[in-house]
């Protein structure tokens, strides 16, 4: 069942209306990416993994709201990753690099749990009232020893 949740065709179809690109990974897994220009105050979907998760963003002045939602019946765990460089507490126009936030998503299902690493970058154009978001996720089945690699298809 977990492999069906990592189907790139389903993710491509689900995310087509908002410009998401989905692809399979060598050895199994799913990669998602999307970029959008979002007006200040508007909420928008940036990543959608059908049956797994949805990630929405809403820039509001100097604040960024990030909404994470699990789309599976089983309870999922979300976490944030420590960024190596951060300008937390500074205004967008005072930061030398784009804002970066990283999440983890973990779903403990049979036969193998699924873990995703999600990265969200943003830059602000205050003159135009827009925030440019670039989001990417990589999801794979995992085992106690780490990533569960499937054999690549023959040929």
C-alpha cells in the first residue's frame, strides 16, 4: 500500500492545476516541486502528495504562515529541520539570502513507513506585494536501517 502513495502519475494529476511537477526516483520514491508568486495575504497550495500531505503558504506582511495537513487516515508526524543559516527575527528586506524552512513528514504504515523531506524557500518583492515560493519534497519508504530501496526496473 505504501508504494501506491508514492505514485508520480497520481501526484502529477493531483498537482497539475497548480503547476506541481512530480517524478519517480531511482530505487523508488516520489519527488515533488512547485514554484509560485503569491500576493500578500493570499493562501495557496504549494505541494500536494495525494494520500500523504498538503502544504499551503500565506505571506502576510513580514510573517509567513505555513499550513501542513496530513491526508492519510493514519496519524502522521511533522517536524522542522534546523537550518544551518538563519536570519530568524529579521525583516525580509534585511536578509541577504532567501528564507528557507525544512520539514519532515513521517507516516508509520504497513508494509513500510513513508518519510518525506520538504524544503520551502521564499523571497519577497515588497514593491510588487509578491512572495516567490519554491518548494520541493522527496518521499520514500523507510525501514529501521534507513531508506528502503526498491530494485530499478529491468531494461
